[in-house]
């Protein structure tokens, strides 16, 4: 991919580098759904849902911001 911009590549890619590995943890949920989030008091707060199944994004129990208990 070629990105045509007058800005320095460090400025363009700055947000990508900051969010990589910024304390996010992966949790495998049911039916192959991968959740990215952070450990919080009382559970795990979902920040991203990754799935090949489009219906997984509509499930209210995996909505970003939801705190779930693990284990």
C-alpha cells in the first residue's frame, strides 16, 4: 500500500504504535470470538471484538464496554 501524504511517516503512524500492546489482553470466547480488553476490578472490560462471523458483533453480551467475569 502506498500512502501519499505531506506528513512525516512518524506522525501518520504514531497512533498505531501507541495502541499496539498498550495493556490489551486477548480472551477466547465461545464460538471462536476473540475479545480484546483490559482487566478491571470485578472482571474483564471488552474493548474490541474480533470475529469472522458478522452476527458476533450484534451479541449484547460482547458489546464493547461490557464487563464480564472470567473463570
